[in-house]
C-alpha cells in the first residue's frame, strides 16, 4: 500500500507524520519503506539519525526519490513492501503529481491557519485530475499542529473548512496537536511513541498518533 503525505504548502508537518507512520508500522512488524521526495530531506535525516543513534530499534528502510517522476519507483516498491510511505514536497512538484497517479491514499495534514486552508481548492483540483487515472485514490485530511488551548476556535474552523470538500476528501476524526515531543522525536530519529518522555503532553501525543494510524488503516481497508 502506498500512502502519500501530500499538500501544496510547506510546513504543514508532512515529514513528521510520514516518519512517525513509517516507524510505527515497522515496530508493528510490517515491511515498510520511507520514500523521501522532498528536497529538504527531513525524512532522510530522521532515518539517518535513527540508524546511527538507535541501532537497537527496528530499522526503517528509506530511500530518496527527488527531482524526478516517482510513479514507476513507487509501483516497484509497492510490490516489495507492505507499506510505502512517501514524503512529498509541499508545492506543485513533479514528485507530488506523479505520486498521486499511483498512491492508494493521499494523506493531507492542514495546520489551522488561513494560509493552509486556502490550499484546499487547489488540492481538490489535483485529486480530481489524478482520479481520472488513479480511480481508487482515497484522499484523507486531518488538522495538524492544532493549538492545545481548548478555547482556541481555529481548529474547529479548519475542520469546518475541510468538511466543505467532503465530496472529494474524507476528514479524519483525529487531530494532532502542537506538542514539543513531535519536534524532539524528529531530531532524535524516533517516533513520538518511542520517546521516553512520560509527561501528560507526551502521553497524549502517543495516543494521538496511534489513533491517527488506526484511522488511516481503517479507511484503507
């Protein structure tokens, strides 16, 4: 199964989610490859740090596919791995466009900001065009890096905005909140669920990520 982390805007948290999903699926005994298709190479740095500093943990297979059409490579990986997790650049890149032609799921994180939400119509256009070829493409979205302040209405507004495109995009129930553990785990080559932090925020993050993965797999079935 090919799961593409996609979106038009950078900084939405695609790399963090991609690395967490790849690591969690690997820990669950699945054969996974993490494909870095973003020139910033955040996913590659994460997997390199994991390999160097945490050799006792299950290795996450990774590769780079940058500045190229990736559809043929992803189809090949899909034959050899249980899950192919793709971190695509946050713009109208050839990697994003060609990955959309072959992926089973495009997973789109949206920060609760007007700049992120304004990219929704364009992503719908890309999804509609891709479905002319990739007829079984599923498009999933969720709010990422939401403020932990429960009085903040930005998260609700973002969910309502995504919901307006429900004909094309399925809005997941899970919300991922803005927590330091996600940044720390990326720097250390770990998933949030592997971090030793026992604080209430860290525990909440681990539950969030587990719920997100479970919801994605449920939508995929």
